[in-house]
């Protein structure tokens, strides 16, 4: 059986790993010219953690963890506005959680895949047509591939989804924010923040700086805006949106990359009732984006790849398997998306009052046993969709 996966991000790489292991001939095409190390720090737990354990990756993932002990919220003047103790947070998940950079996860998946599935960079899918129960796929270099299964693992703005399911709207639910992240070097700032993530929080905008392995720093920015479109010049948009947030923010903004290395996107969810159409199916953000408001996008991507591969292994046509995969994943993803929309006000308060309320709530977490308060939130996430087989 032959599969073509479009997108060598988290979902695409994980799926390629499983399909190759199950005896499929897999082709992976990726529009970027090489591996991408942009992206922010992610907490990786729940179903994705379980799926990664089955891939034998826990050791490699442990090795890429970021050295962060706590997140400290401050205002522009540097005054404390609450903190989160990461060790306490890990206890909420019984230690089954990793914190690492998205790009490092991509690298671990690439290494696990080795050269068994070559990645064809600088390519995308230009057209898809039905072909004897499978798909005839025209790639952007003009080559045509006939496969039993085409998978769109090409992220939130998926081209495969557009080709197979029609225009993006109204599937894309914009959550009112833009987000950006980048890596930079600033030894002075690195020494100042040590093993803390420092988040400068103001109404409707937040800029967080934290250390990453190798002595570098990362910045993660998120701000509210009614504009659902991407700016022509993300760099200028960032300089305007985060001006006047105090010295830590100014240091970080001074290091904003001018060429590559900057991730910038809208914060949005994808709500799609059908994830497969004939021999075409979607995996990861292309069908199930929960957004950073919910977190767990990478974890869900790894889990979704596992569930799709598992269903393909269990027999029937690829279309039947993809339908079973969708039935298993969809309720879980919808619940996660709803939870994400509810936590948006917590993650990015709109007002000074909201920031104060968050600071008070964070103080409760600092009390002995306080992180138990997070259990109700963590609980549903730990209901595993990855059942032992
Ligand atoms: C460089 C990068 C940085 C990110 N940083 C953040 C972040 O800071 N915060 C956050 O919340 N989420 C971020 N994300 C999204 C996050 O990785 C996903 O939510 C999650 O990991 C789900 O993974 P995915 O594989 O479904 O999608 P993604 O990780 O987005 O991977 C999609 C892959 O498909 C490729 N691709 C896209 N379009 C095409 C196309 N037309 N043809 C071929 N290939 C294509 C992309 O280059 C990428 O490699 C980032 C994604 C990328 C690619």
C-alpha cells in the first residue's frame, strides 16, 4: 500500500513513522526547504505522551526538556503578578509530562524516522483526483503520484484540506489573537532570568521570555486583535503591538529576527465534521487544531497519527479506517476545543482586573496541595484515546 503525506510537521512525521513500520510505502512532502526550529515551548502530556511511549521516544523527549523551574508573571514595571511552579504542575500529571520546544520535538521525530522515509522538501500538493479507489496526486514540481491514501498533515492552513474539502471558511474559528515566537541570544538577560520563564502581562497582550537548551532564550508573544488576517509585515506588526511593555520586553524585541526564524500565525481552531473524503484524510492541526488557548496541539497531533495508523492496521479500506479514526478522535477534540475557548480569558486577560484575578488564583496554587486544584482540568485530558491494544 502506498501513502503520500503532505506536511512533515509533528503529525506528518509521527504518521510516517507508524505507516513505514506497518509496511506502507510512504512519501513525505514538505513545503519548507528544511527542518524548522521555530515555535514556542510546549507541554506534552496525555494521549500524545502515551503514543510517544509506544514509539519508544520517552528517553529522547526527556533529553530535550527545557530547564524551566517556574513561570513568573510581571507587569511592565517588573512587579510580580503571580507565578506557576513547574514541578507542582508536573505532579498534577503524575510526572507524565514533558516541556520542550516544538522544533526539538520535530527533530526527535525526524531522527526516529531516519532515512527510511525520505522527506522531499520544497514541495506541495497542487491537485488531487480520484483514481481507481485511490488518489492521483500532482505535486508542485509536476510529478504525479498514484497512492492508496493521501494525508493532509499540513497544519492549520492546510492546502490538502482546501483541495479536497473546499474553501477554509467557515471551518476556521478565529479566537481573536495573533501569536509569535522566536529564538535569540542575550547572555545578560539569560543570566538575569535564570531558570524562570518571565511573562510580561498587560491587558490583551503578553510577552514571555524563557531559557532553552544551549543557553539561548526564546520569546513567545500573544496579543488580541480583531483582525483575522495575517499582516504583510509580521515584524512591524509585532513592534507596534508590544511597544512600551518595559525593559524585558524591549530586550526581547531588540532581538526580533529580520529574516527567517520567526513564527507568526493567527490563533484559531479548525472545526470540521468530516476529516476524510474518499482516499484523502487529514491529521493534526489540518482537521483538529485546538489552538494554543487549549494547548496540547502537538500532543494531539502525535495521538491522532497513532490512532489513524492503528485503524489502518485494523483493516477495511483506507476510507473505512479513516472514518473509524475520525469517530474516535472527534468527540475528544471537540471537548478540548470547547475547554480552550473557556480558558482564553485566563491565558490572556483583557483587563487589569483580569490580570489581578489571575494573580490571586495563582496564589492558591502555591498553597500546600494547591496544584490539586488543577486536577479537574487535567483529569479529562488524561482520559486516554490511546487504548492498549
Ligand atoms: C514552524 C512552526 C512553528 C510553530 N510554532 C507554534 C507556536 O509557537 N505556537 C503554537 O501554538 N503552535 C505552533 N505551531 C503549530 C503546532 O506545531 C501545531 O499546533 C501542532 O504541533 C500540530 O502539528 P501539525 O503537524 O498538525 O502541524 P504543524 O506543526 O503546523 O506542521 C505542518 C507542517 O506542514 C507544512 N506545510 C504547511 N503547508 C504545507 C503545504 N501546502 N505543503 C506542504 N507542506 C506544508 C509545514 O511547513 C509544517 O512542517 C507551529 C508550527 C510550525 C510549522
